[in-house]
C-alpha cells in the first residue's frame, strides 16, 4: 500500500512520516519547506465526538495547507505505477482543497488506467469544504469530471445528489429511508445511467438513534447485481472514519480475490469496528475484521 501526498519539512511533518512508516505504507511525497512562521502547513481537523443527543461536529484549520498546493506534474506516475499498482483511490475531500487538486486526481487516474489499475473514488461530499471552494455548482462540475474516470464509486445518497447532481428516487416514508436498500439501489441506477463507466457502487446505511447508538448496514452494486450486508447495532465511541473503514475493507476484499458478498461484509465489519476506537484511523486487525464479518460476537477473548 502506498500514499501520494504533500509533506512539509518541519517537526509535525516528521511525526506524520513516522506514523506512515509504522503502518507499513510506502510514501510518495512532494516536499515543501516551512518558513518557520506561516507555513505551508499540514492541515489539522478537529472533531467533537458528541454524546447522546449532542451530535458530532467537525471543524477544519486548512489555512496555507501544503496539500492544496499540489498540482499536476508533482508525482512521477509512470515510476509509481511501475511498482505494480493494482488499485488507485482518491476522494472528494482532496478534490475540494484547491483548483489544482482535482487535476492531480484526474492525472493519477489516467496514469492508473494506462497501467491497467482499477480507479476508485469516495465522493465524500463535505458542505463546509465546498462552501469555501466555489460552492455546490463547482462541486458538481468537479466531481462529475473525476467520476467520468472512475470504475468503483463509494458514496451515499447525499454524495450523489449534492456531489454529482444526480436525481434521487422518491421516498414514500422518511422513516423507511435510512436502512432501506431499495432506496439506495434506485439512486445507483440513476447514477450509472449518467456514468456507464462505473461498474461498482457501494455505501454504508446508517440509522442514527443517538450519537452513540446506530444501526449499521451496507450495500454493494456490481455490474447490475445487488448485495446487502446484515444489519448490526453499534455502540459508537467515535463515528468519524467509519465510512473510510468500510471503503478500505471492501477494497481489501476485492483485491484479495474475495466474492462481492464477502468483500461487502469485510467493508461492513471494518467500518463497524472503526467506530469503536478513538480517532478516525483503524486499530482493528485483519483477523478481528474477518471474525466479525463471519458473524463473530463481542464475547471476551481469553
């Protein structure tokens, strides 16, 4: 696994590089020099986890962010793909950072396709980010350009409606909409009509009873076939990162030759487990994910 990103040569950058090495990820950095005062900086994202009736709140400090300065030509894609890359993934948060970051994504996807790799993209529509980056009109224009290069798409109804401008199906009962897979499959049908290049679409389904009590499921659409996960009840410590955990689990399953249903369950299980840790990065082992995906319980392991 590798990551292509900006890196700032200052102590916070050193800390980030150490964490990347600890996780066994191969980095491909575009380095920036910090001026000692103003940056450029590595962005900081703060999250109030909330509790009970108080919802989580995410707010950003992305001022003078190095990642937003990335532009086409910053990465040697032919050299990167010569290492045998099989899957290229990016997302809507990076696309929203500046006018050039979406072009970096498209450049990377074009190189990946030429190398025979699969392109995937998590829409991750974030209203706050796009409000500061040209608004909804630019969001739709930008994300639609990117998705025209995508094989596998991750995103919920809001992502597709607000991020891609795709019209959603009518929902008869609001109370039935959150965990009803038919509603989302209807949204997928509308999306793939507009983007026939997309062969796989997946997302989580979440019914929020309180900040710490969720019902959790997931769906996957692959070449017209539909797959639905079980539904489980989550006692949530921190919901931020659950969707990314789902995407990572699905990709892991597909890359390791699992069936679509098994891959969906691995994504569903990993996303669920991520919500049981503090922070938005996983601390779950592959073995834990495999056990839960197969129906494992929370009984103490001694």
